[in-house]
């Protein structure tokens, strides 16, 4: 009888412990949406660099993606452990000790989930509550005329085609990077550091070793070109096609996540600003290209509304190599998504990312990757208008 009572008390303590862990999991899951913005700001200005240093330093010891290793090896282990669990569960059911076994397994699983959620909050989640890059930069918002919008578009066009002239290309006339992946990763890290200091943006100065993903070709089926892993503070990059129009932007974008920016549009805005400030033609090209292609349809529509004649940029001689790069990029993605299976995987990947972003307070989901067009105009008008090289 005493033994039976001890057993019941032991099970009761296990259940209580499980309920406490569930409560903490729910609590920490809500932190990114509930924490006061001032707390998030204090954390990222004074603590994030130190908190993220250890996992970032560990990740930097490896040249290959730890995230990919965990996903592949972890997936295999999960299958094996699931089989072991089912076999052991059947044995426990027969011996009438299944309840304690299930509770023990659940306790360990919940412990792992709790640790992962805390790491997510510390390395990414809290960042959703900090100020935006727009606010850090102190950009002045204005109601701009068509001519002013066209001025900014013209600036981005000139920067884009000027940088493109200095980029090496293959026999088809398509531009390619002249650096190795590792050299690009190191350069992009230094570039983000330099520009964040220039504009006094509170980002971590820690070195982030971006990682190439071995299974990039299959990863392309999801349509994802980069992913930040907050557990390892690791920037994972799709290297199946290092598109000269976007690869530098992707590197800078993911490094921005690792340095403390959570929102997708913040990372794109920061990455584009960093790239256009680079002295390297490849990065300048990608940054100006990103801004030009974002502004182009907006200014064209504005011209229609105002009854203005919109410049036919795509007929300009300087635009020819840019068009070749565009067509090469489109051909790659058309080939990747040429089957029903790849299109299905792409839709699943996009929707999963969409749900992830919305669950962390980014109401627009994947649409938040887009930097609002006026932010480029605001940046130009705040910092570059009237400057010698504007």
C-alpha cells in the first residue's frame, strides 16, 4: 500500500512538472508579442551582443551548416527514435507501466522544446519588438512629387548600370561573382559592421560565418535563398545559383538577422543600404538592382496617374547586361519549378514561412520582405539628395 502511494505521488509530481513546463512554453511563446518595446530596445543595445556571442562563436568553428546537419541527421534519428518509442511503448503496455513511460518521454520532449523556445526568443523573437531600421535612421517621411520619385529611380538606375560594367561575365554575357563563397561571406560581414557604425545602428559586431547549404539544389524547390537559424546564430545560404543580382543581398540580409534584426523588411532595407555603400561593384550592383526593381513599377504607375512620359529603361543600351542577368535568373527558377512536385514544395515552403512570420507579429507574412517603396525615397531625400555622388 505504501509503495502504491509513493508511486502515485511520483506520478503526480511528474504531471505537475509537465504542466509547469507547458505553462512556461506558452509564456515564452508569447514573449515576442508581449514584451514592452523599451525592454526589447534595452536588451538589443546592451545584452544581445554578449548573449549571442557563445552560440555564434561555436557556430563559427564549423565551415559547414550545423542547421543542415541537424535537420538531416536529426530527421534520421527521429525516425529511429520513433520506432524505438513504439516498440518500448508496446512492451510497457503489456507490463502495465506505459503511463510512467509516456510521462517520462513527454517530460524530456517538453524540456527540449522549452530550451529551443528560450533560444529563439533571445536570438530572434525579442527583436520583433525593437525599433525599426527606418526609426533608427531617423528618415523623414514626405509627400513626394512624381519628379522626385523619378529622381530616386534614376539614381538607382545609374548606380546599377555603372556597377554592372565592372562585373565579370561568362560566355553568355551573364554576370558572376569573382569571389569564393567564404570570401563573400567575410566581406558581407565586414560591410554590415561598417555601415551599422556609420549610421549608428545598434547591431552586434560579432563575426558571423555564413554557411553554404550542401543540399541547395533541393532547397531551391522551396523558393528560399537564405535562412537564419536562431539556435546556432547561423546564416544559411542557398548556393545552387549564386545570382549576381541577389546573392550579395541575401548574404547581407541573413547576417543582419544574426546581428540582431528580426523583421524581414528591416533586413532588406539594411542590406540594400549596406550594398550601395560598398566600394565593391558586385555588392553595389545587387543593392541598386534591388532598389531599382522595387521602385520601377511604382514610379511607372505614378507616371500614368500624372500623365507623364515614363522613361523606357529596358530599351537603353546600358540595360542590356542587366536584362541578361534577369533572364538567366528567371531561367534558373523556371527550371527549378518546372514540375508539379517542385511547385507543390514551393507552395508548402512559402506558406510555412508565411505562418511563421505571422505568428511572430509580422502581419503581412512573406509580404514583409518587401521594403515599402517610400522608404527608399525617404532615405535618398534624408541622406543623399544634394550629395556629390547622389
